[in-house]
């Protein structure tokens, strides 16, 4: 077998081997998979369980250095959702391509029995490029799912578009509660009263999710938490005063008070500028009645059904495709996927908004 960069990056078997290597390394956690499972939809527009998901406007999330396409803004009737189109194109660095060419030359000049080892080196070399491609749509959905879980709504906007067009806009019919400033000093008691009252309408809550900052400031920082703590762990009072309270210890106390288990969400997603975005918002506490909340609906991208001539495609989970293209501007790796979270029973999710309570 004689390799070139073109044949290498367009060989489905080699690309599949790279994808398998990325997945086997398990270097990254896909956060949304803790709460949702992939499920295919045969139509881009699908009927949801509840008719109160507002119109999900589809749009492409593309390379930040490219011109953003303007997409039609649809307002769908209640009861329908629409998958969002995700796509990025990454230009391969010329220095990396030079190194890749050296490996390819080594492969072509090696004896047949040695080519397998060199091919393994080539696969290992391009794993990181493929890792970026494979994870990009998952990381976007991590952010969208985190916004929905903590705030009941999510949006993605084209930042450098002068019209500020929204590519995705979702609002779930969650039940929201807003405690007041007067509830701050006895917030644990407030939670107890709310859970007792709400369970007759929503059922038994299995978990109570929040950020680390919210846990420290609003749970451990509540005056009456100290009183409940002393009743449960009188001999370990020093841990509360020294800030060593863990979510596990708090859960032990809370379960004794009839409250659900505490889940601290500390998930972070790296942004293109090198910074990080906290997935779960501060000043929010979300109550869930089920371990998982729904599906990640996926649809086969249109480009797969009407492929670009001369372009090869490799498929991955959720209908995602990966391809490689050479233009007069350089060599690019790209992907396309059509996904959207669908929460099965959003009307059974309760979100406690602490902005007002913590405003002072």
C-alpha cells in the first residue's frame, strides 16, 4: 500500500482506526451522557412528549474564523422540536502536516512487515486532531444541556454577526421558584418545606443539583444548616467551622431531614479562546425525579444523503460524519452532526432561582 496525505485522511478504515483510538483513550468526559441517551429521529422536525418546548431554531455552529451562514429563523408550533445543525472546519497546521508527511514517507519506504508499526505511529500522531473533531459537538451539547438543567433555557448566538441572530433557542416548561431575601437565614428549612409541598405535585425527588459555589454559599452558608449539622454530627463541629463540609456529609444530614441527595456539578468546558465555561449556573438548585432526563435526538445530516462529489465520509455515533478536504487555502478536517436535547418530562423539573435571595 502506498500512502499520501490525501489517501491517508480519506481512507475510511484508517480514519475509523483513529476514531477507535480516541474513544479507547477516554481522555475526555462527555457530561451530557450522564443525563441523556442518543435516540434517532427520522425527521429533522419531530413531535415532543410535551407541547411546551418553544421553537428550537436550528443553526450551524462553525469555525469562528469563517463567515457565519445566515439560517432561516423558524417559529415552530408547540409540540415540535427541531434538531440543530452542528459543524466545524479545522485547518491543519502546516508544521503538523510536514511531520505527518515524514511519517508517511517512512511508511512508504519501510518493508511490508514493518509498515504496521509505522501506521500505528501515524494513527497515534493524528489522534489529537481527530479528538478535537469528535468532541466539538459533544462539548457544545454539554453547554446546552447544562444551561437547560440549571436554568430551563439555552441559546447559542452568532457573536460576530451584526444582527446577533440566534441559532438555537430553547425554553423548557420547568417549574421555577424564587426564594426571597428573608428566606436566606433559614434556607435549609425553606428547602424542607418546599420539598414536602412539591412532592404531592411532582413526585419524589431523587437528587438536588447545584454548583460548588452555590453549595458553599447557600447550603453550608445558611445559618440553620449549622443547627441541623450540630444535631447530626455534634462531635465533628470543627469540620463545619473550618470549611471542610463535603456534599456527602451534607447529603447524610439532608436525607435525615427528608431532602434528596446533593449532586455537586463542577463540569467545565474549554472554549476556543482557551478559557473555561462552567456548565451549571451558580445560584441555581435543580430538583430531579429521575436519574436521566431524556434523549439526545439525532438526525442523519443532509450532506450524507447528498454527498459532495470526491469527498469521503466516516460516520461516528449520533449520525455524525467526519471528512477531510483540500482547498487552495489549505487542508481542513471537518464534521457535521444534527443533534438536540429532548427532555422527556421537563414539567417535573423544579429549579430554585437564588438570584433574588442572594442579591444583598
